[in-house]
C-alpha cells in the first residue's frame, strides 16, 4: 500500500512538472500600427523590444507590424 501511495505522489509530481514546462513555453504575438502625429501610417519604422537582441521587425507600407512567437518572458 505504501508503494502505491508513493507511486501516486510521483505521478502527480510528474504531471505538475509537465504542466509547468508547457506554461513556460507559451508564446504570443504583438501587433500594431505606427502613426505620425497626424494619424498617417509610417512605413519602414523599426519596432523592437527594448534590451532584447533579435526581437524586432519593420512596419509595412501601411505602418503595420507583427512580432510573432514571442516568449512570455521577453517583455
């Protein structure tokens, strides 16, 4: 009986660790439009996450940008 309870505890800990690892790997995206002071879209603007090397993009012709697959720890 003691071995059965011990195995159940280990199994619960295992599933908890899988859940934690899955949550740690969630990714999301940020999107938006860069506009000037008159509300006109601004193409070709560099958009990046401050102090995060390699996380950035440029706006398209309509001033739109999307930062995809960002880890939840990046901002």
